[in-house]
């Protein structure tokens, strides 16, 4: 899923401070599963903001709504009535959702409440790890399903570097060295010798380096 | 021969001695000239680091030019952390046009270690790609797009290897990979753990790699017990045996440097007996004044004159 | 609630929104939870609410968790008395 973390409370409070009517809009998909912007998180944030503004003696009306996803019109349109009645929207969706709200409701200021961070997995309860950087041309098949672009801090295709020690990365001694993982897995499958083959440079055109990307499915467009 | 004295030395089968300097954190070229002046005549070539540890310094290429102007042969280190393939190829061409003849290809310490950790990194290509590119530029006169260059840079191509990093068994496979890609000389991370280094050399020798590439062992003299402990704990890829740290701790503050140099000379003596080792690379960063002393005491002075 | 693990952050915050100056959460002693980790979960959530109340500016000291065996009336009384006397120092809820 897309993993993100709610912004620090002080930052959110400062960003919504100019408004007297606010709608906190949650999202029931990715940010819900990483406990950053689902229904429960919306309610807790709303409660905290009310307490904080009341303490400051500032009047602010906070409305709450969570839709299934903010990145699809079919679900986002359910928010139309509440958006029409508010001064600003604090969206707890990922960056894509926030931008969709702004695109569909051009007349209403939209603020982000979540720092969208990575595409990852839930390793165990409470621990999310980055796995994929969306390079647009998946080569996991060449690396025994461990991505050197996302999980090696130096994006080495012919790793490891000289800083790998005890299976950990030089950048963070709690992070596994992706190349150690690749080598271990290659060994387990009896394919260590294949890693002696030179892997040529990446064509980054399919990645975000090539500019904002689009996907058109001709079979679905009418 | 492309005009690299270092390459000439190694091809003739002479035991090579190289050293290393770090450029200044500023535009003051006197710093680099002073360091080079201390080394001149005592080594066959001097490596110039490339924003080492991701700390912003005067560029490697410009520092190399200062060295050339003083009659000192440089080895230009290039990391792939800060520049993409376009900039790297461009720099190689420019470097060759300025008289630089040796390049050491590295991926480079991650920028989070450095003085500007907020920076975006590049890592468009890795060190293997850079080695391969230098080889293609030299042997085919083409850049990475296949374009025929007007003037082919013919560099003596080097790479680094770290026998003290993990996974140990894969290090020799990676060495072979670098050689296939085009590496002609290797400078290793500094050696303290001789048994491990000898083990690695043995494996390399068994695979016939010591005949295909010139390996130079890294040496860094210890200045103090504190330095030894700091390096062992904090610098990735350095292993210092406990017995060595104890020797440093056993010395008084005034005598510590002396002990450090003694250990260094003992290490060099043992290294010279290793089959397939073609030289040493002395990294006495910010302690360049010890290099002449070490080279003399190790019986490696004067350096052979090669035309 | 059948178990203190059913304590949700929002309930505690709503209490403060309704005007409470302090909230006390009583949970079974550690190791005695019949659902094994319920009281540990409650502890984590109370810690989270403390943090939120600090960020809001009301003060996390106003919500506290205590381990107390079921039926210990005098223990519960003692905790409540202590909380009331703490409020003399903390003052009423500034967001009431």
C-alpha cells in the first residue's frame, strides 16, 4: 500500500488556523491501512483540533467525513455536499487524493494532513517498510524478488557496496543490506554464479525521472 | 600506453606505491599543493578524493590539475553519487584533455554521512557501469550512447574493493565482475586484519584474478588508540584486530604515533610477501607528512624511474 | 467495557471535549489480563492520548492509567482522591 504518516499536530494546526469552517476528509484505503488518515484518525484529529482551538479561544467548526477513496470520482463525489459547505478541506489522503480533491473542487482550498512517503508493506503490526519506488520497468525477476533500486540506498544494480557489514546497510545499521538479501536468496536457489553477470545501466525514462507519467488504457477509454 | 606512469610501473612488474589526498573545503589551492609537495618523489601517483564522505570539497578534477602542474601524477577518484552519466562522461573527457590519465571508479559514501545530508543523491549509474563506460570510451572511442567521440579518453581504469566488507564470499565474485567490466587496477580498503586480507588474496589468486588486475593494498597508519577505536566502531568497512588496538592503547600519548607507524611498517613487510599483490596505497589523510618516512623505512625509496 | 483494551483514544478525547479536566483509566494488573494483552494495548493508547494532549496544549498529565485489581474499591478511591488533588495544581480544562 501507499504508506504515509500524519503530519505533526503543530504543523496541521498552523495550516488550518486561517479558517473558521473546516472539513477533515479521510480516506478509507491506503492511509486507513497505515493508520494515518482513515475514519478513526479523522475523528481523533478533529477532537484534538477542537480542544486546541477552544483553548486558544478561537472559534472553528470542524466537520468530518471519510470516503472509500479520494482518488476516484465515484467515491469522492459523495463528499460534494460537505465540501460545498466548508471553507477549506484538510485531506488526510495520500498526495494523489489531496490533488484530486483540489482538481474536482477548484473553488475550495485543500490542505494536506498526511506526509505521503512510500509504497510498502506491513512487515508486522506497527512496522511498515519501503519496497517499491515505481520505476516503471520491473526487474524483480533478475534479483530474486528483492529490489535493488528501492531497497539499496545507492540503487546499485551490481552491488553490494563496500559499506555492507553484517548484512546491514551503511546508511542505517538497522536496515538490511538489500544486496546481502539478494545474495542469500541466490545462494538458497543455487544461483549465485548468475550474479557474476554484469547488469547494464537502468533506463530511467519509465521512472519519475522521465517526467510526470500517464497510463492510458485504450481498452477502457470510450 | 596512455601516458600513465602508474600503469607503466605496474606493467613493468614493479611494486607500486600510491598515496591519497583530500582537497580543501574551499577554493584555497595552496592546501592541495602543500599536501602534494610532501608526497612528491615518494609515490608513483596520488589519489585525489571526490567529495569524500559526502563532505563538500574542491572538486577532484580541478585538484588533479593542480597536481599535474606540480609534476605529481594524479589518480582522479570519481563517485557516482553526485553526478549522472551525462556529467560523468563529460568530466572524463575534460579530465583527459587536461592531462589526467588514471581514474578510480567508486559509488561513493552515501550523502547522509556528509556535510549537506539534505541533498538529493544521483546514483544514476554504479561503479561497475562507470568502469565499463571508461573501457568503452578507451577501446572503442564511443560514449554510452554509441556516439563516436572526437578524441577518445584513454584512462587507466581503477576500482576499489573491500575485503573487509560482507558478504565475504561474494567479494571475490565482485572483484571478478569489476575485472570483466574493465578494471585494470584495484586499491583496497586499509588493511589491519592481515589474516582476512591474505584469505581474500588467496581466493583471488586461486581464481587467476591476481594475474588479470593489479591489486594494491590500502594502508593507513594509526595515530592514536582513540583513532583506532573510532575507526573500528564508526567507519564502515574497516576491521581492526583487538590485539592491534591493545598495542596502541599500551603506548603513551607521545609514543602512540610511533607505535602506529611501526605497526604500519610491519604490515607492509607482510604484505610484500603476498603472492599477487602489486603495490600499496597509503591513505594517511591529514597526516601526509608520515608518507615519506614510511616509504623510506619500508625500503621503497627512491621510487624507480620509468620513462 | 469488558476489557480495558476496548478503550479507544477517541473516547478519552471526547471526555475532554465534553469538559472533563482529568480522566482516569483503570486496568487490570499486568500479567492478569484474561485477554492476555488487553491492558498493554490500553497503556499504549493512553500514552498516545497523553502525547496528543501535550501537542494540543492541554497537558498529557490530565489522563493517566493505573493498574488495579478488579474489586479493589479502596484502591480506586485512593486514585481518584489523588487525581482530584492533582487538579488543584493543574487547574480546570482550559478548553472547556
